[in-house]
C-alpha cells in the first residue's frame, strides 16, 4: 500500500489561499471535475472516482477519523469503464453516498495541494504529502505543517472525516 500524510480543512479565504498555493507550486494547477461514489465496506473506505466516461479510479483507503495531520494508507487502480464497475459494486456492496467536486490540483515536490469546491458543502483545502519507501514520516508531517502555516491553515480547524460523511448520502 502507498501512504501519505494529510490534512483537510475548511477554506477560510479560498481565492487568497489558492493564490498563495500558486506561488509555492511547481506548475499551474490541473482543474478536475470528480464524482466519488463510496461503497459500504467493513473497514476503511472504498470509492470509485469518475473523471470522465472512460476514465476512473477505484480507491481503497484507510485512515483514522480524527482531526489534524494524519497518515493515510491507500491503493489506487485505474479503471477504463467506471460506469459498469459502479453498477457491479453497487449491486454487491451498496452505495454509502456520493460526492461531486471541482478540484484545483497544485503540486509542490511530493505534496498534492487540493482546493476543492464540494457540491453542497463549500470550499476546502486538502494537503497530501506522498511518502516514499523508507522516508521519515516525521519530516513529512513537518513539511505539511509548514505548508499549513504558509496557507494560513490552522490544525485546530481540520476536518476528521471524508466529505461523504459531511453530507447526507443519496442514491446515485
């Protein structure tokens, strides 16, 4: 499994914070339109992320439901036909909920900086430092905390759950 150190917060000043991210980013942001469908599983979270009619990702991840900077373990599988996989997984596991968002993805070294406009929820910032094998997790956490300071993000304002937990689940 891959790992990252991450934190998610409600944006306090989305455009200003995005402007700061542009200044520390390695390139211009990617703009992504994502639909995540979460399925009922006994452990962790399983979601199908649709990026287009023939592009998707099946993502399993496990992380603690607590605020602050935390470690997340995940597996991502590329999916060429997300629509049929969604039907199969919904039939087998049931849908726990769905989330639609517009994501501005910045990169700074090993860190993905997400600015998310989440349908029905608002604007959020998520930082994900991708850990390489053998890399010191403490240094990764310190890097994320440094980015938080630059963006004016406070750890006490972090969100403990996934977006799907913050909105009412609905059938898709």
